[in-house]
C-alpha cells in the first residue's frame, strides 16, 4: 500500500469530516518522525534489523535453557517492551494512513 499522500487527498479527507479528519492528521503527524527515523533512514533500518536479529538469537538461548540472567533480561525487554512498541507505532501509522487514503476516495 502506498502510504504517501497528495495535498488533494488530504483536502478531500478533511472535507469528509473535519473533526475526525483533523484528529487522524494530528495522530499521523505525531507518528511521522518515528516512522521516518525507523524506516526512512539506513541507521533506523539497521537498528531495527539488529533488534530483530538479537531477539532471534536470545530466543534460541532462552528456549534451549542456555541464556544467562542478563540475556534473559535483554530478551524480556526486547519481547515485552521494545519490539511491541515499534510494532504498535507502525500499526497505528498504517491504520491512520489507510483511513486517510480510503476517506479521500469517497469524494471521487
């Protein structure tokens, strides 16, 4: 799905329901810096890739009962805090972006 928006799409969406549209645009605006830093930069992509790779390594150790206490703590942090936070923000962005895209098509 294309998650870029034209000015025309935004204007159509705003005409749909200005209060709801303003909220969606506000929510998108808050998420854009996060999305750009994670997915729009090589550093962000590399960090995310490193987190997923490290989680995979630690998962194997934890499941094989070979993880140290520090590795278990790092695994819990990645599993319960860091990766869910990234996934939640990405899901929220995609949901709001779809809402804007679909809302702008109603006026066509």
